[in-house]
C-alpha cells in the first residue's frame, strides 16, 4: 500500500489546511415543516486541501514520486490526518481498541486536567512492567509524536512506547504532558503506541495523542482516529510552481470516501 | 441525547451570530385581489447561523466529532439559544458538509447552521 509522504521537517502538511467532512441524509420535509430522515451511514466522505509553500527540491521530488506511484486518482494510499489525533477512542481507555496488560487495572471517571472527569487511573498490580497499547494501521517508518497528560501521587517513571522505541519520562503529583517523538525503523504497515508503568505504579492519565509530526499540538479527543486507509488523490493533475531556486509550491487535494 | 459543543470560553457562538424565526403560511389570492391566509404549521421554527473563528485544535476536533456523531443532518441534539438561554431539545444541523480551515496554530474556523425540528 502506498503511503502519503512526510515533508523534510517530519510534518505532513503546512498551514492553511482545509478539511471538509460530508455526510448523506435523505430528508423528506412535509408542508408543516416536519422532517422524516434516513441516514446513509456509509455515504460519508472526507476531503483535505493541502497547500504547500517553499518546498525544497527533495520534498517536491518525494511528492512527485508519490503522485506518479498513485497515478493521479487511480490508486489508493494510506493517509494520516495532519490535523488529527491518530489514536481511536482517545478518551475511552476501556474500549477494545486499547490492549491493557493482564495485571494493569484501568479505572475511569477520574478528574482530568481540564476539570472534567475524563481521566483514567492505570494501576500496575503485577511484579513486572505493564503497558496499555493501541496498534494503528500506519507506516512504522514515519516520524510520530506521542503525548499524554499524566500525574501520580508518588513520583514514578512512565515509559512512552512508539513501535520498538521507548522514552522514559518522570511523573509527579501535578498534571504534566509528557511527549516522545521518534521515527520507527521498520517498513511494517502497522505500529503500536502505548504507555508502560513499572511494577506497583499507579498513574492517572488523560488525553493520549499521536500525531504524524515532530512535536505535540493541542489535545484532540477522538472516536475513529486519524488513519485513513484507501484515500485517493482527488485530481489527475499535480500543478507545481517553481518560485525560485530550490523553492516550489503546489496544492494537493485528497479524498477518502467511507463507501470505497 | 447529544448536546451542541461549547467553546472553551463556555460560549456557543461568536459574533456575528445570526438567528432566524420562520413561520409557514399559505396565501390564496382570488381574482378580485382579496387574499385568504392560513397557517401550514403549528408555530415558528428557529434557525441559528454560527460562524466560529480563532478556534484551537481541541475546539475544532470537538466540532468534528459532534458532526460525525450526528451523521451530518441526521441526528438530533439539544441546543441552547445563545440569545436567551432557552434550550431547544430537538435540533439538527442543516448541512451535510462541515468545512474546517486551520489557517495557523490555534487559528481554525468553521461555519455551522442549526435548525429546530418539529415533531
């Protein structure tokens, strides 16, 4: 499967990003204004308009090679939402998309950093390290940044897992956002992200987020996640403007339809 | 029942905000120019135009999730009229398309239209 390329900075796109989500509902409106509606759950589509400026020759070359491999709108590819959180159900750590270790208890309705009760308490009752992970269908060789808000009544170490790479971060009694950015080394089509706790540790967590870039942006709560399999270029033409030496600009339109 | 998302400031809408009140009446005009009018509906329906600017990524994500959860115009939700605080329990989005634009970091914008449903 083709993969949409990252820029040299590790980012997937530049500002401005325009995103359009479309749904389909059949509506029969009667004379008095009452409506009868029928949803078409699989009729949704998402489109992005990515505007690039000041691309280097190598970045442009990567885009051109990708465009050629996709043959315009013909072939599908994996697209990671540049403005989204790639994790699904980021606010529901008891959802089946998350895999907790066998000795890791997961408790909800904990006070979160924003004053709500959307945080979770992870308690490792085992004698070894335990992790909660989520695997997404995204290329393992990308640059990713994983971040999560954590606090613990007793100081401890939490380890952010990003594929085979690990980042240790200290946790104290105040809410802090820990983050870890790394590139995977493999060519796998899926990659796992998670949080590992040492034996006996109890940590409150909120807002886990993974983004296809080198640093974390504001937390975005999700249900479906930002991985789009089977996305396509919306056009058969890639128009490139050379604005100077080693400086190029272009616009790429991408569409993902739920029914394709 | 879903509830329309509020901004971090606890506001529902920003200026300029639009509000519409719509009746449904019929007019029968006779040859001599006189008219007879009657109501087609039992009362007015409300509609709100909500234009949001300078949103941060969390606020945009919340609106996107709300749009997806509603399946566009299909779902119903409770909406609090930002003018008078009255809660309308049966409302839906009018459009099937949500367009969000991120101009820069913490600088997103979008436009939504909410309408009150009858029945």
